[in-house]
C-alpha cells in the first residue's frame, strides 16, 4: 500500500441529496454526519445505518478511519445512499484493491433517477384531469 494521505475529501450524490466526506486515519472508526454521530443523525434507523456500514464491513485494513460527512438536500434515504457512494469513492482512492468488491456489490453506481417535472395542463407529471364526455 502506498503512503497514506492525511486527509481525503470526496463527494457523491443521489436524487437531490449531495454528500462530501473527509477521511482521516485514527485509532477508532467514527462516522460523523453534519457534526452528529451517524446513529443520532439517522434516528437509529437500522435500514439506513446498514446501508452505510456495509462499506465498512468490506474494508479489511489495519488502519481505521474517521469519516466527517456533510450532507444536504433530499430525504434521509437519499442522503444515506449519497453517503455510501461517497465513502466508496474515497476508500477506493486510498485502497484501489477495494474497487472490485465495491463494484460487485453495486456500490459504485450512481442512481440517477430524479423526480419528473410537472407538465402544464396536467395535475402531476403524468396525471391528467378526469375526462368528461358530456
């Protein structure tokens, strides 16, 4: 492994959520999101936390990293997916051998689906007003 960078900054997104992560080596693995611990930020939602901590389960290194994440936009689910993508990109830059395992899990693919815009004359993006024959 090459020399470890002191700090690494990366970004990623999902829907309207965008996340930036700063990794720094430390003795513990702490995850802070917008200044709060991850469990507190995601209100102890196990599904959202599992979405993020899957990344840490695939990493097997002697060095542990603190992650300081700033995230905004979207809902909690989109934010969790943006954080996962950002963490994966950052860890690949540190440890290139992880790319294959992240790729196999589908963690490196950005989900580009966003809400469709509303068109004039319609109630929603595709919902038309009720048709009346008479």
